[in-house]
C-alpha cells in the first residue's frame, strides 16, 4: 500500500507547460519496426539522461500458481547475459558515475539508469542485450530465490502492518490478481525455478511488450537512431503477449479485516474502496476521484484531517489516496492513526461520519479550487526531477494511457466540477462494498 | 454452504458391518484397463440398482477465467450424443420407471440413476456413450447458458443469504478456487461457449478420470463384465488429467463480512474456519473435527445449542458442521440465528464465549461418547438408503480416499479421544484466522 498524506503523490503524469519548463521540445512517441515504443522527453536542464525500459507486465500477469515470478525475474535480470557476465552492467554504470534501479508493480516491470548523456548509447546496448540474451543457470536462480524469500520475510512476514495490507488487498480482490501481493505468496515463490523464469522471460521480454523512455538533453532523432541500432536489432515475435486477467465479480458485502499482533505498537485504520482507474474510468471520473482524495485526505486542510485530528482529536494522522495508475479497477484508500485511548471502532465511526458528511453536503467551491490548484502545482514541481518525469510517462504508457492523455491531464483536472466530485463520492465511497482494515495490538 | 443441525450429515462414508447389514458381500474395487475405477456395493434388500459415474473434477478445477464450466458441462451432458438425440436417455430412464440426476461440487461432478436391476446394462451403455460421444452445437449451448444464468439469478443474486455465503467463501479462500462459487461468477458464465465446453469435456471426461459405482442386488463379476463391455470400450488417453490447483497462503487476520439487504427478514450469524479435510488431515485429525462439530453444534444437546438457545436465549437455533469431504483444506462452520432483539454483535460475543469455554475446559467424557455413538449410528442408519450409500463411496473416492478408508471410518471414529477433540478445538477454532459472516436487514 502506498499511502501519502500529501496531494503530491498524484498517480498520473502531468504535462503542464510541456517542453518549455524543461527547456526542451515536445515529448515524442514512436514505434520501431519490431514494436518497441520509444518516448523521448527533451530536458535541457542538466547534461544527464534518464534511460528506462518498461515492460507491460507486472505481478497481475503472473501465471496462476506462479505468483512472484514478475518480481523474481526482475532480480534475475541482473544475473548476466551471453555477452556480459553477472555484474558487468552494474559495475559499468557505477564506473561511469551513474545510478541504476528496477521495480516491479502490479502492471509493469521497469529498469532504469541515470547517467551522463555521453554514455546513453552504452546503456542502450547493455539494456538491449539484456532484453534478449539473459542467461540463467540453477546456480544463480536458486540462491536468488532465497534472496527473494528473505526479502518477503523481512518486509511482510515480520511486519504486522504489511500482513494486514496483504489481507486487505486479498479481501478487496477475491478474484482479480491485484489481490495477490507483488512479491508473491511464500509457498509459490518457493516453487519457482529456472524453467519458470525462462518461460516468463521468453513470453514477456519482447520488444513489442516494451517501452523505451529517454529523458534528457538529447533530441528525438538521436534517440531513435540509437534505439534502432540497439533495441531495433531484436526481432519481433509473432504477436505481443496478451494480458489475460480474470476480472472481479461485483461485491455486495463489507469486509472488516482485523490483524492483532503483539508486535503492533501503533494501531491503525484503513478503508479501501474498489474504484475505476485512469484506464477504466468514464471520462473525467478518475480526475474527480483524484480531486476527491485530495479534498478528503490531502494534507492538513483536508476534510478527514480537520475533522479527526484538529477538531475531534480522535486521530494523530488521517489521509486519503487514489491509486489511479492501473490497468484494471483500482484502490481508493482512506486511513487514519488513532490518538491514544481512542479505539479503532470509535475512529471507524468517526470516519463514517466524515465520509457521510462529505456526501451529504455540497462540495465547497473554494476547497475544490484549492485541491485542483494544488494537484496541478505539485505535478509541475515534480517535473523538476527528470527521473520523476520519465517515471510518470512510463507508468501512464505501461498502464494503457497515451502521451496525449498525460499532456491533457492538467486541463482535465481544471475541468473537474463540484458535481463530479460529489458524484464520485456518492458512487464510489460505498462502505457496503468496501474493505476496512484494523491493525491492533494483541 | 451446507448446514446441518444434526450429526447425521457426516461427510464420509461409514462402512459399519459392511456387507452383512445390506445382506450382501463386501464392497469391491477394481480398475479397468482404460483406467476406469469400478466399485460394486452389493445390496440384496431390493431389486433396484443405483448406477453412478463420478468424474474427479469439480468447480475447483475450472480453468482460470472459466468459472462455472464444470457445472455448465453437467447441464450440457443432457444434450444428446452421436448415437442418442437430446432427451432420449432421460426419456428411457423415465419409461423404465427409474430416476436420474446429476450434481456438481467443488471436487467432483456425478451422474446417477436408480432403476430396476434388469435395466442396469442399458444405463451403462447410455452413460458410457455420453462419456465419449457428446455432441454440442451453438444451438444447444447458448440457450443452456441462459438457463444457468437464470439459475444463478434465482439462487444467488436474488438471495442475500446466498450472496453472503459467496462473500464469506471468497474471504476464506483468497487464492484457492474453493473461494469461487460452484456455479461460477456471472461475468465468466456469460463468456462460456461451445469451445470452452468441448475443451473441458475432452480434458476431463475420460475413463481414467472416472469412477463407476454400482450398488444393488448384483455381484461384482456381473458388474465388471458389463463395465468392460460398455465403458471398457472407451480408449484411455495418454494420461489422466491433473488437478492443478493453487494453494491458499496462511491467514493471519480475522475477516468479518457483513451483508445488509432490505430483503433480509431473519438476521443470521456464521463463522467459518479453514481446517484440514479427510484427505489433508493428519491421522485422526479429521475424525476429531467431525466429533468436535457434533459436540459443539450437533443438535439440542450440543454446546452451542445449550448455551445460546436453551440457557442464554440469545439464539433460536445454533449448530456446527464439518465439511470433511474435500480434496484440499476445507471448512468448519459454526452458525446461529439470533433471537428477536439480540444483535449480531451480542450473538458473536456469546459464540466467542462458547468456543473459548470449550477450549478452556476438559472435554466431557460422556458427551464425547454420545457424540461418537451418534455419528456412527447415524451413519449406519443412512446405509438404509442405497443411494446414500453409493454417494458416500463416490464422494470419498472422488476426493482422494479409498474403499479401505471408508470401511475403517467407524473404528477411527471410536478411537477419537478427548485429547484429540480438545487439540482440534485449540488448533483450528482460531478466530484470528477465521471468517465471520453477518446477515442483517438494512
């Protein structure tokens, strides 16, 4: 669960003043003959480039019984290729003064580096090599599986809050794979082997399934030429992999998930609603949900914070978050931490009151405008980071949106009306279909 | 959910006084060359035979995204074959004074007829024909899908109690397919077509995957000869279909599922624990759970009934049920209907008390003996019905047990100790991992 008490964590790329703010030209998008998408984000402010490859598959595309394979393969992608033994790529990036990382989410897996722009071609050669020449032996796969199991033990199995999040997600998604943790279920990770990893790699790591994103002081023509000379040499497959995900049935019951553990020192409350994502929403609906999250729980002037923390002193923190970037229907979180001597039941009832009040009363025009301005402004500030900018485009494209969607986002946010926010609250904040999570000490 | 307020609903076949009580020889089990299992249950009391074919696949074997296909195919099995047009088989059974039916469960699908013993060979010819010669056209598949959708509307979508059961099962099984309703999710049933049905039929309806059960005044030799002449002509496939089911991760959180609907007139409470089945349990453990269910909730002298209905008058009914027949880990239900003016929260707390009391105090020896005697006696009485007898063997074999397991059951029940019941209660009735369901009016 990503929680954010600020509106800054918008989940869609803003393209305010595209180009000029970064001292560059417009963002370009094209496709190589082998299907690879190429996005160039000119950014003349520093002599650094951000180079990312996004694969349009994440944990929600893990085959049944193989949960965790997307994330496991992300680890294995650092294990060397036919041309470069393990460590050579990472060592090179470090020697050239760069940074690298990778991440796996429900809907995508991505690899990125930041480096001086003169080294872009080198990175592209290495990353393209890794797209088609990965070498995997049992000698590297088996110990790496232990690394992942240890990662799971550290992050989830020894952390009651993470355990509750897993149980809440599983309750929210009874059928759809968003109910399965990105890292996978322990007993399924244990059974993953070299063949599983290679099958997965061969199925998903293809140019038709990838998006190259380059941000930096470099022009579209140069990037496209370099991409052709590197990634462009990888042959296309017969057809790109399909995302075949089971869809969630309608829910009719509220589910309260309670995790009580002696390790819990600070109780916590969360409520999650299943809502449309930017990809699945009707026009304007996702923007209304984004605005609603900000008005309800985006910082110290939000409805939840004012009511629970400032006025009633039932909570020490409270917020809301809309996880809008998702291929399928997604999550809207409301969360709070109770003040000392306040029970989770009391807090839960108070949260019901705040949400009901929000639905019952007209949306305040000034509050609405403040939220929209803040969301768009935060997005503009975030453009200061070249890596954030590249990541936003990647996340949007990897979840089924377009560069045009990204660039139209500020205007669509400005167009959100009080009626749209009220309608979103009425329609989607329906407790009868939601999941509530209680984290409490034993 | 199958709920039973009596201990009679034992979920495993008892074989008390095997043979003699029925005036017949011992139950026999063999396998034809093509893999078909043949079980003969001699029963000389009437000139009637029960003829059943069990397929070792149920809704839990539905391919991902095709929920409901096992049940849908059960409907389609009545649509005619290359040799017998639709209706001919059923008409014949009726003309011969017989009865027929079919049922789909999580772990199996079965077809059966009861008929005068002189007609057994005819039934076997028709049923064997249906095992390999099914004809399906869009003209029969599409309208039958509408029949199934209507069945779902009637049974589930317009019944809040059934909706709650679906949500409770989905919460209990976040990953394993027991969390998916046998009839399927509506949106997936809608997408099932002729190809799906044929693929499924070709995969699962094979002699290696089937069990023939014949009970009646007929000997093993005759049945085996007839089976060879009918089912025995169906060629074996390369290998029997595998049950590849994802397994459930461990649960650490209690889940309360609340369904509030204006159609609810009588509130209800249920709590479900995930427990081992006869197939997955350690030796003696399933029998202890069976006994525990009887002591806790089997009739008017059980702990739940006495405490909630008789003494505290908080409930008008209360019981417990162990669904022991299952390939994978299964369900132990505790359920109660509140008395007027008693809230579900009050009832829930009282149920906690009863369960905690049961765990805290020594198991009463007289109560234990009464439960065991009753379970075994009920099983003996149930042998009076030839169809029940045949069904018990079928259910046991289709969920991975053997004829010997069935016949040893009464002795294993007699061997259940107070310590074993107490240990089962302590280990498995752990609310922290359970699901509670509240059905309440809006």
